[in-house]
C-alpha cells in the first residue's frame, strides 16, 4: 500500500481492501493474514468475514504514482493486491468497479492483478466481474496473473487462463510446494512470465533446488520469461544444489549473491530466455 516495496518484481503495492479466504494449499501460512495492517486493524480472515476497504487517501496513491511516471516518461508496475484478492466473491462488486475505473485512469502504470480464484471458479465467472470492454481485451496496462503451488493447481488453472484476454499473463509459483511440469498444460503464447519462490517463515515447507532447474527448463522451452524471487527458508539441495549455497542464504533465501549463477535469473515479460539444463 506503499510508495516503495521489497517485492523484487514490482515497484508499488496497492490494496483496495484487506481480507480474504484461504482456498489453496499455498494459503496455509498466509503472510497477508498476519501482516501489520491486518493485525493493526483487527481484520478477521476467512469466509463470511467482512472485507475492509482501505482509506480514500490510500486510493489516491496510484494517481500520484501515475502522474509521476508520466512526468518521468517511465512505466511503473503496481502489484494489486498483496493483502486481498481482487476477484474475491465476498467483495462488493461496487468496490471492484471503483478499482477498474482507477486502473483505467492510471494508464502510465502496469497493474499486476494476481488472483487464486480460478482454483474454484470458471474463467467466465471471473470475466463477469470486469467491465464489458475488458471481456473482449484487457487494457494494455493490465497484467493477469494466477498463483499456483502444485501440479494439480497448474492442471486446473492454466487452461482457464488461456481464455482470459490479457496481453500479459503470468504465474506466481510461490510458494512452490512440489515439482510442477508446465509443458503439458501450456499452449503457445499462453503464459508470458512466471515467478518462482520458496516459502519463508518459521513454518516454511521445503523448496527443492531441482524444482527450480525443471522450472527454468520449462520456461526456456515454452518461451516464458522467468523471475526467480527467492529460495525460501527451507531449501533442499537435491542434485542441483550444494551445501555452501544453502548455508549462505538469508532467512528468506532471497540474497541473489549467494545463489549459483544459473539460478540468478530475473527477467520481465518480453525478455528472451534460453537455458541449458544440467
């Protein structure tokens, strides 16, 4: 909700509201539920719990970012949203409509809309939540992303993503909880960008270095730009890692200088990528 963010793949985060319901294995240790704004405002998480719309002052921040980007002749990325899900069915549609209007006003910002809701809904149900004009083609500054953590989620979600008419579609494979083979479920030009990361926190589930190697192979073969965010707090070296690299990681495994060179890949949509597997 911030002018700056520590999330490596974006420039700003914006939360139009706070609150959500866990619907994925990746939600088990949800950072958003325990985040400072959630605790400070006493927001209860879960089905049937009211969502909390953020302040008007917060809603004005993207306008400021947009004006600054226009003055400087640059584009900035906005992750929307880190403490909620914009396609949450328990959110009033009026709030979403206000968000769509804000996005259209802020055309100098690239909005990274990340959801988990295709786990439980059809793509047509999701498209019913956007403006009529978006159902034909999302605005150029809207990226559509979905979180996947397991092969079952990939098999279920990725085919649905193909029918979302966004110019940029991306995956957030964080926390990745098992090896995921993308190749069988991705059609030509279906996915343009993919983020991968291990889980952080004291209860972090394992992230195996071999999964990262397989991910980079898939990205190279399927023409996806990969972004390796972090290795997480519970790294298994597999056959492609080594003890030195694991022992020199920070608590989130995000210090890229401690990784082996082949892991140090942080590309953006449209960047070319090739990878020679082990």
